[in-house]
C-alpha cells in the first residue's frame, strides 16, 4: 500500500480549484479521471472506490488495455472485465 502514494506537490500542481472543489484526496481525483476517460461519469463513485481500495498497478494495467483497444462499444465494461481478469491472474 505504501507504493500507491503520490507526492503532495504533484497532486497540488494538477488541482484545479474551480473544477476540483469537492475532491480532497488523490484517489478521488484518480477515480474521477478514470470515470471521465471511460465515459462513465454516472458511476464515478465506483471508480473512486476502486481507486481507494485496489492497487494502482492493477488499475493502470486495465486502463492501458482499454486505451489500446479499438472499436469498443463500452470502455467501462471492457475495463471492468480486464480488471477482473488481472485480479484473478494475480492470485
């Protein structure tokens, strides 16, 4: 868990006070950005929860898989499927 922390300066540089006024922690920002990237803002709280409880490396692996995919109907579904596959293989 200690490897998942980000420097405070990095978070503050990316912080936009007009857009991020309800974001207090880095994992909330990451979850929001993930939801936005996947086009699933209605489930933002799910991605924030994942960002808080799931190792960042697993999330990044699934995220890069979705980025590289072509002709995807639902990026969110593909992300969740890939994350599940990664979790299974890491056990």
